[in-house]
C-alpha cells in the first residue's frame, strides 16, 4: 500500500500480512476488514467460528452482514 508518496519495502508488506487476522466466517481465509459482535453476525445468518466476543469479517462478508441488517439498522436510526 502506498501512503502519501512513501515507498514501501518488501519487508513492510510481509510484516503487514503476518499481523493481520483472517475472517471468522467458516470456510473463509480472507484478511480482516471489520470486527463486529459475533452474536449479531450469527443473527444476520453468517456462520461464524465462535459465538462470543468479536467476529472478524472480511470485506465481502461485512457487505453481506450490512445487507442482512439494513432494515434493522434503519429502524434503529429512526428510534423505532
């Protein structure tokens, strides 16, 4: 990743990949994009490896989670 004209080295790239977690959805090994309550992710219909704490989601599964909870989030904003 290039930030503000700064050149990255191969060492920085590999270090970044090592420190990243992977998606907690069963069968996915993509890098983490967002972390959300595992309970809420399970309610949205995604099968996660753990049922407690935070579930780490990749970009694609985060989009699926947002789509599945769109109506609920909209009602929450309106104050139900």
